[in-house]
C-alpha cells in the first residue's frame, strides 16, 4: 500500500514537524545560533534538526499570525 512521499511522512522541514522542548545541554542549533541549557527550542525528531530559542519563538509567532490571517481573524 502507498502511503505518500517523504514530503508527507514527517520528514519535511516544516513547522508542524517540530516539537518544542527544553534544551538539555548547550549546543549549536542547525539555524547556526547558540543554544543554552534550559532554552525552549524547536526540535525535529526525524531529521535531528534544532532551532535556537530566538528563531523558534519568531517562527512560532509567524505561524500564529499566518493561521489567524487564514482564518480571517485579523
């Protein structure tokens, strides 16, 4: 049975495939910025990608605004 392509299977580098987690150690995100232990970051479990706290909060805000615009609330 065919279940779709990698684009639809959770491997896409899209906002809804990321999870918000608390950083367990200091590292460098795949966005290129530093991550400190305890930061709220975005993590893609299948691609093992991370977004630093500032990139993640900005991306969340952009998606909330886009969702509100699409629903006609703004």
